[in-house]
C-alpha cells in the first residue's frame, strides 16, 4: 500500500452515470438511423418536396389536411383492415385449433410443429413466389386441384380478378403467419397448470367445458399478444402485395394497401412518371399511419389487458 | 336400461377412435398445406421452360440442374448470396452486442433517465421504414456509404436495437446483482464484468435476439429495394425480384433462386428448431 | 493486512424518513474479526456494502489502513467479499471461479494453478475443481465462495451472512471452519449476520445495530454480561433476558428491588457494577434477569432468603439438560420490539402478569401449576433506565 501506486478515485459522474457508457454506442446508431431521419421526415412532411431537386416550399400541415380527404388512403386502409380482420379470425380459429391438437401431444408432434412453423421463417418474397406459382392459371396446382374435387367453377385467374385478388393476399398472408398463432397459443396452453384442469374435471366438467371455462380464459395473454402482433403485421404489409400484385395493387387498386400506396407516392411505382412522385405527401401518410397505429396498439393493449385481469 | 351404460361406452370408444383419426387428418392436411407448395416449388426449380407447359404438375423428365448454375450467374446469386450472408452476419453480431450493452446499461432502471431511454428505444419498433428511408438514403449518400454493403448494415444494426433492447433488458435486470458486485470485488473493471460475466450469462437471450433479427434481416425486402440499387450491393430477396423483371418467363430460374435464398434459413431452422420457435415467440409476445 | 476505520458513516436514501445508517463509528484492528449483528433492516448490510464500495456513502469516511477510500472503486480497495447468495459465476467451473480474481489481475497461468490448488486443498475442494457451481451442494458452494475470497490475499474480508443459506447442522460446522480460516490468515474481517450465535461464537468483537444506530461494540462476553441497554440485553441471549419494571426501595437492609409482590435485595456486587442505581432509589427502573440466573430454590437450600421470590409455574419445557420454567411474575414485563422506533418507547405489555423464564436444572421437581420458589443470583441482576433503556452505569 504505497502511496505511489494508489489508484485515482473515479469521479462522482462516472459513479452515477458510468453504466450509461454502455448505452452510448448503440444510441449513436439509433440516433443516426432512426431519430434524426424521423425528425427530418417530420420536417419534410410539412413541405411539398417531391424527393428530388431543390424545389420545395413550406406548406405547414397542408399534406396532413389533404390526407383526410384523400380517397386512395382510405381505400388502402380499408384493404389493410380487411386483411387484419380476416387474419385475426383465421389465427384465433384455425391457429388455435391446431395448437389445441398439438397440445394433445399426438404422435409426430415434433414434426407437425416444425412443419407448421416453417413458413414464418420464410421471406414474404419467397412466399409470394410460391403462391404465384401455385395460383398460376397455366402451370399452377390450385385450379386443377379444385377441378379434381369438383369445385372447378371456383377456378380462375385468381390474381387478376378484383373479387379474388384480395382474398389471395389474405390467403397467402395466412399461410405465412399461421405458425405464429400455433406457437404462441401452444406455449399458452402448455402454461395452463394441469391441476386446474384436473380440479375442473373433479367438479364434473366435460372436456368441452374444461376448455372453454378453464383453459381458454388462461390463454388471454396469448390472445393479446397475437392480436397486437397481427395488427402491426397486417397494417405494415408490403412485400406480399408487391410480389403478388405489384406496387399498383392490381387489379385496379383492388389490393392496394397503405404500404404500397405510400411507396408509390413517395418513390414512384413502375408505371408512374417521376412527375407524379410526391415524396413529402407520402412521408406525411407514413407518419400519420405511425401515430394512428401507435394509438390503436396502445388502445388494443389496454382493452385486452384489462380483460385479462378480469379473466 | 341396464345395457345403456355399456352401449354408451362402446360408442364413446368408437367416438374416441373417430375423433383421433379426424384430428390426425386435420394435422396432416395442415402439414400438406404447408409442405405441398414448397415441394411443388422445388420440383419446379428443376424444370426447363418448355416442360412447364408440357408437364406442369409431374416430376421433371429431365432434372435441369443448370437452372441453379444459371441462377448463380444470370440471377446474380453469386453476388447477392455472399452479400446477404455478410450483411446479415455483421448486422446481427453488432446489433445483438450493442443491444446487450444497452440492456445492461439500462437495467438499473431505478434511474428515471434510464427508464426514459428504454421507452425511447422500444418506441423505435413503431417507426415506419417508409418515413425514414429517404432521409436515411440522403444521409448515407452524404457520408459516402451509399453503394457499399454498409448502406444496409448500418440501418439494420440500428433497426435491430429496439427488439433487442425489449427482449434483453428484463433479462439483464434479472441477473443477480451479487454476481456483478462479486466481480467488482474480485477486481474486474466494468468492461471486464460485462464481457466475462454479463455477456455469458445472457447467452440464451442473445441467441433469441440474434435469431429474431437474423430472420428479418435475411428476408428484408423493402430497405434494400430503396437503398441497394445494383446487384453488387443487393441482398437476395431484392436481387430476385429485380431479376424477374427481365426474365419473367424463366420460371425454373426464378424458383431455383427462391430455393437458394430460402434454403440457408430453413437449414438453420431445422438444426435449431427449438431456439427459433422460442426465440421468435419471445420477441413476438413481448412486442 | 490493514485496519479499517468507519468514521461517522451515514447513509440516507431519497424519500426515506430516517437514515438507513446514522453516525456509525467503529475502529477495527488489524487482523480482528468483527461481527456486525442486528435484526433485519438494521443497516448492517448497508454498512458492509459501503465498506466494499457497492453503496454510495452519504457522509462520513471509510478508511482502510490510513487511506480514505470513499471515492475508490471496489476493485481498488484491496478487499474480498463473501456473499449470502455466494454469487458464484454459474458459467464458470469451480477452478475458474476461484481463479477469477487472479485472472483479472493478470497473474501468470502457473502461479494461478498453484494457488488454486493450494486454496482448494485448504477448503477440501480438490475433487470438484472441474465442476460447475450448479452441481455442488450448499456447503461446497460456500467453500468455493470462501476460496474466491481468500485466494487474492486481500487486506480485508467482508462477509455478508455467508452461512445463512446452509442447513442448521452444516452451519455449525462451517461456523468453526470460517473462524479457523480467519485466524489462520489473520486478515481483518467484517462479518454480517442476524444470528446471535454466530456473532457470539465467531467474533473477537460484536457490534450490535438497530435501525441504523450502533448500540454497542464489545467482546462477546462483555456484550452478554454488560449490555449497554435493554435492546442489547434482549437481543443477545436465548432465551432472552427477562426484563421487568420494578421499583427501587432503600431501607436499613440496603437497596432492594420490588418486582410486583416479590422483593429482592440488591447485593453490593451488583451496585458496584451498576453504579448509577443508587441515584434511582425510590423510583421505577427496569430490572433484567437472565434465565440461567434463576434457579429452583428447592435445589439451593443455602441461597439467601432475601434473594428468593415465589411464583406460580405456568409451563415447563424440558430440554433434557435443563427445565425451562415459565413462571408468572406480578410485575409488568418490558417489551423490546424490533420495530419500535426508538428506545424511549420500550413499552409495557397489556397485562400486569409478566412471564418470566427460568432455567432450572433438570433435578427440579417444579411442575405446571405448582408455586415454585425461585432463587435469584442477585449479584448478576441488570438495571436499566426506564425512560432511555440505558444501563444504569457509567460507560
């Protein structure tokens, strides 16, 4: 313990805030890639900048005002909503049912589980191509299969008919996301204590009653998670539509969603001339969508969580 | 009357059998629904263009392996596959490491300041890529990263942070405080504590986050669509889509590219099914 | 090796009404084994963490050797700590756990191997060096934690309830082992526990704390026989000291103390020890009687009659060697609660019938319901101020 080798005492600042050094490097990335561009985007959304050149002027909230009466925005949002509702129903019925079946630990359970979750890890681009092939009128499998089982009248030009194109988007999204609902519900089911079911059985409940009265209420955290996840996923959908029906949301905007609309407005679709690109307007739509989605998410979580407590 | 219970019983035995068969059937149908299209695509990837029209549904009469070699050259997979691997690997490693550092730094959440930072990071999950991508484009161009792989890596690193922080902060907060104290007593510096104690203890969480981020980075379409113009810096999803613009009838080529782009993730998934399922679910349930 | 000095140490948390630790001053000699004991929440762990640098110091100073170390990081204080949870690194083998402080200090590989072997031998851990802590028993883990602390040969050991996670039998064994290791190494040690038996058996000195305030620092014998106040008296010893309100009387025979119906003569020996008692004549005081100072008078025919009282036996618990007799004394008992805010509030229990525990020897024939004559070793009576709870003697 000689005086010469005594270490320097650390400063009070480093004692109190020292751990924040660990945050700094990540924060710089976050700042540069997320926060600053977001602030920049907000600034841009109040101009009429096209995205190219220096020709711009400040227009205040005019872009936002315009969105309120911009028909394509509502049309796209409506399509998102249709996809959301349809996927939601699919997840909470078929997905839940498959999870229940898997929870009974059938033979080859591991196999089913692995297979049914597989599409989740596939890119939506790959998924889109798989189903483009399947649904192709010339070389696809779907039409001949429908004919084979006597439903030939359903066969058709799936992706170019307005009535079916959106259904196809839903169908493909369902295919890609089914694994989520199965795994989330399955882990929820596995967390239901065995004693609870046995107690209900002692009380004279039959299998169906046990499921609906005892097990199902225990699944509400899974229900909440899945609903919010589906909401975010379906309102951000872009890749599937882009690959299956193109940036225009063909046919005749029948599958146009917010993702493609904003993309097209801000960056131009293939058949748009650059004169029609309105970058600032597109950014305004994206920001408005972010705020509305955040609000709805927050509301959804609040409503569903309060239900969980009651349950 | 007396035979009624017995009748009921045999009926229910039969019912159990039917029920069981029906359930198995449902699972088999669901599995076919998933595997069928994939199988069909793999078959298609070995077909020549004429054969698609002569024999669209059967096995190929002649297995055209060269679809794959052509995909490698014509569809530029020779460029985009290595790009995807580099971008995903670097971004996953850096992002997960930085997220762990942040999570550890923030895990002393009794400080209001840290709580605010945590909320800020997690709120990053809601930021729409559409809104920030052009400003990002301008920034990347200004600093000279545009046209390099870093133009994807840097945004991916940052965009992987919110999920990483979300998943890892509770894990870091749950680490026994005494372990950190003990290491401090044992003479370790804060950095040594992080590398030698905290990081190894958070390994399960790190794997979850790495998978979570790795999957989306590998599959990401929109960001490279805007930020990577030429095949030299593109990743596979965009590479394939832009290639199709010019070769839309070369189905065999298209599907062999799709197979190549999907295969690595599928193999990783089959090797680590558990980690993938629990890792991805962990992120989803918290998000 | 070093001394440790705590000077007016204080810790207060924002929002807390009273400080977690107030004005703690203790001088700990080089090589001394000091035990910090007290009920939970008394500030003993806080004090230990402040010495270790794991907790900010609100005011006051910690010195190790001659150096004020308030602003030093833990790693620069040359101390080692054993935690209640052991805090073994679960991802490292036992070897690496013990070697960790040396690895951090960049000691050579061979030197590390040699010293780990040495420590493992001392602690009988040799067969387990390649195991992970998760595969060890509680006692083995405890030893690994000790090993990690001693390998670095620090100037000071800090131990935070290191034995409290062990089962009773192992605890007794490890108690002796830890004390022995400490004596062997002669390293200044500060040991925190809530267990008075550990405090009494292990420490050179015991520091008893309560609500962040130091009550007494003394050798185990002194703290047992000369408690500084009613709290110390009640905390140390099991069963606890009997404390009753009584009145001091003075008559021709000298000074007597009246406990309800009973009157006991206070011999000169007790008056010499509690030299302030005389000033309290004719007033209320608190009298303390250790159970072992109360014997069945039937077994001690020679006992002075003015040091005996009669009481009804409410309950007899046989421990084999002794009979614990609970007798009813018609004097108000003093309750010294852990959660009472300060000593001034030592309160009367509701009923005037206090229970008094006597340690009768096993020959005693006293049974429940009997009226027993209890012989009091009055020279070992304790006297406390009824308002402050302080012992009635100069300190």
